C-alpha cells in the first residue's frame, strides 16, 4: 500500500540533485576543471537512496522498502536500456579494433566538408530515431560514428554530442512506433496521424533552425587543414550496417549485435586484429558503459521509492491547480510532463503519469486530444534532452569527454522546440472547429 508524504517524498531526490548538480555548479563558479566530476554521482545517488529507505514509512521494515526499490530498479525498460548501452560500448570498441574508426573518419572527411558534418549528424539521428522509434537506440547507433567523424575533422565534440541528442529526440517525438507516441495518443484518446501531423508542424521549424545554426557555427569550426588519410571500405561496413539496419527498423539490440559480429569477422579477415585482441577491446568497451547501466538502475529504484511515498502524485496535484483556461491548460499539460520527466528521467513513464490528468483537463476546457498528446510528448522529451543527469547527456559526456556545461550551449533544438510550442499555444495555431467555437 502506497504512502502519502506529499512534497516531503521528493526530498531524497532533491538530496541527490543538490549534491550532484549543486556541487557541480559551485565548482563551476570556482573555475575548477571538470566541475561535475568532483562530487561522485554514485555517492550523491546512494545518499538519496539511503535517505528514502531510512527516513520514511517507519511502519515498514527495511527489507520491505528494499523490495520496492528493487522492483523499480529492475523494471524491463531499465534492464533493456542497460543492455543497449553495454552493446553500444562493445560495438564502438569492437569496430575501432577492426580499424573501422580510422577508416570511417578518413572516409567522412574525404566525402563531406567539415562544416556540413554537424548538420548531417543531426539529420541522420532524426531519420534513424523516426524509423526505429527510440532516442536511445538512435544515440547508441550514431554516437560512435559521430564522434569518430568529429575527432577526424577537428570539430567540437560537445556540439556533435548536442546534435546527436537533438536529432534523436526529434525522431523519437514523431515516430509512429515510439513508445512515447503510443502512450500519449492512447492516454488522451487521440488519433496517431493527427498527433504526428501536429507534432511535425511544431517540430519542423525548430529542426530547420537548428540545422541552419549548426551549419553556420561549423563553417569555421572544423580544421581546414584536415587531409584525409587512407581508409578501408571493408572496415567501414560495420558502421554502415548499423546505420542501415537501424533505419530499416530492426530492434536496436539486434542491430548492434550484427554490427559487433561484423566488426569481429572483418577485423580478423583483414588482419587488423586477432580474435582475442578484438574480444579484449569489446570487453573494455562494455566496461566503459557499466556505470551508465548501473546508474540507470539506481535512479529508477530511487524514483520508485519516491512514487511509493506519494511524491509524484503530490507534484501532479500541485501543477494542476495552475489552470485558468484553454491556454493555461495546454501550458500546464506541457509543464507537468516536463517536470515529471525531469524528476523521474523516463519520458514514457512521465506521459503515463500525466496522461489521465491531461485528458480530464482537456475535456473540461475543450482542448483537442491531438494537442494534448503532442504537448505530453514534447514536454517529456524536452526534459530528457536538457537535464544534466539524464541518460542522453551522460552518454554523450562519457564518449565526448565533455562536461554538461560544454554541451548545453549547443542544445539548440530543445530550446527552439519550446519556443515553437509556446507560439503554437499562445496563438492557438492548428485548433480544430470545436476548439474555436468553445473559445468564442
């Protein structure tokens, strides 16, 4: 049986954020190098978990509360994410051992001017995530390629990482097979084609502006003196296969498994490495991603405890009191999912939590279901793009060796998306006949 601690239930999560993000901000102000690495994210997270276990529900045993933690930490979605990031690390290292990284870098530099690479990364991530319906799958497929090209062309790795994040969530937000799209449309009773059309018309201007800005910033960003080196087309096959299969819509784990197998076969056949050298590099790549898999489980477990204590329901209740009319209803729907998604770090779960409330509010103020579904999805996805402790940001930080403060200035897409969404709400764009009549 769940408890009802209200806003107090959020304190363990705020403790984690205060220690990790708060210390990072303080060290940043002091000019310390890599400020967000000084306070360990694990220490901050375990402090929040212990607080949630020991200071709440005194009528429950520690063992019972640990069961709640473990049930949420081991949810299927979390376990799948863990496997994806491990496979992504394995593929990146395996392809490098086979000579693929050097070849794909030289091929990319030879074929594409450096100032077109970053816009191209954004567009490719958008295409892949739209086809496969998952932002994490797109990131897993593209990050090794994106940073290999960035390194070879002398581009800013933080900007390339931001392009990967923005493009991946652009497609995830639109895809017909995305779990967020399905959850949002089913949750408020919207037609998927209507939600897609509205989402697309809101997101397209944001994406176009993002691509243009990346193109402008990349004109002088790359190294004009980069001379393409030799490349082996065969060594590029694993990367090309991963991108092609991802676009074709195969499951991302299967895609990465095929790419990993190809890298091993090609590496051994071309003499770039022995089997055991390749296996060692694959292991090292997986070890480099262990932290992300573990941290995702820790976060999900803590959020489960906060939900068990009534914190998420309290947050939802507070936000819904802000509604005054049609416009404020739409702002609240987007803001509600943004906040919940930022807190629980799961855009699908945030939509599941907020959708029933959004549907009820929409019926009261005559908001079309397609608008509610679009705002649910946009709010939830935008939060995951922007929070420093989200999986996408941390994955990019790990691979790019760049901290969050370096990545944030290049996250143009989520900010443009928020602006386009606010304009749509404020001007009442794309309202249907029933909405217009209700407002009159």
